């Protein structure tokens, strides 16, 4: 059992790591953005809108804030780029909403196809069973999508809308599947903390203290400055203190027993929901999957 639990922890860690390193050495993005007269944030906004909607679907700013972006945020500077996308013809404004134009969808897909061509051209060590790993990971994506939990699968729905990869090289299928599994992890995590009736911004503060990523007010303002206003951070800390989850010790905040217990429970529930559909896999298959993912990540980390 301990070996299986360790393998599952490895899988979660490697999913996150892969998404950080897989396109790190791809050099075409900046050229692409220059040609399209877009900044990275503007293009990120376009891709997010394209992935969230079907052709012709309109989203209002309020809907974007509620469903599309960071559920832990209180400020959304990325929406400052909406006028540029409209001006360039990638979005069309309709009353209070925005719709991705065909030009915008073609542009988003064009970049994805180019990035996949880069991934598919890489030559990975023969010690890796890429076709077998691709089959296993894609199957996991389909299983978690069909799983009864969580009820809300907003992130996984985006996976299902992406360009198909059935006939793509194995490494491209692996990339698609890893992103899909990480989005399934997001859905599981959101279901877990929402069950405790936290708001996203307050829960984010609790998590930063739990992980020791930030423990003082200045460190919170520095770490969360892109997503929360200082006043929102102070209010979140006040709520957590009044609820008996944290306390101020000397010059930093610490979890007290109740806060530690609840945050640990949320993490355990996240694991339970995410891995519920994995029970049909034999332990040695899960261990193999963790080992293969570690090797894939090592390959990308060592690329020069």
C-alpha cells in the first residue's frame, strides 16, 4: 500500500512538472506573437476563451470571471487585453459579451499545431515505452471524464474540446493526456475545497500557509499580488483567523490544529476523487506509470 501511495504521489508531481518543462525549449512562440501583433497575456486570454467556448458562443466579462479564470483571484488584469483582441479581429464584441471569431480560432489552433509539431519531432530515449504510455494515459483521461465524481468537470470539458490527437505521434498524445489529467486534478481539488464552503481567494491564502509558501503579510502581497488586492488578502487573513484556522505567531501566520486538519482533509479528498477511477488498474501498472512519467520529465529537463 505504501508503494502504491508513493507511486500516486509521484504521478501527481510529474504531471505538474511535465506541464512546466514540456515546451520550455520551443522557440517559435515569440516569433509567432510578433507576427500576430499580440503579447503573451493577450494570446493567453484568446486561447482561454477559445478553449472555453464552442463556435459562436458568447461570454460576458462576469461569466469569464466566474468560470474561466483563476477561481482564487479577486483581480483580473488579463481582461485589460480584451480591446486589443477585438481591434485585431480575434474577438467580436456583442452587446455585453465577447465571441471568438473564426480568425481567432484559426490563430489559436495554428499555434497549437505548431507546438505539437515541435513535441512530435523530439527523439526520446528508447528506454521509454512511448506508445504504451500514451495508450495508458489517454485511457486514464477517458476514465476520469466518465467517472461520477466530481459532478462539475469544467476543466475536463476543455480537454474534450481540444484538437484531437488520435493519429498524432505518441509524445503528442502524452502531452494532451497529461494536460487532461491535470485538469481533472483541478476539478477534483475545487470540488474538495468547495465542499468546506471556502471562497477561492480565502482558500488560496490557507493553502499558502499550509505549504509554507507565504506566511507573512508582505510575502502574501508579493506572492498573490497578481491575483488579489492587498485589502482582499488582509480580509482573507481576518476570516481565517476568526474561523480559528490560523494565528499570528511572532511575525508570521501559522495553521492551528483545526486549520491543519481541514487543509489535510481537503488534500486527501482531492486524491480520493482524482484516483477513484484508477482502482481498476493493478498496482504494478500504477507504479510503472509513475516511473515512465518520471523518465519523460527527466528527458525534458535535460534538453539543451
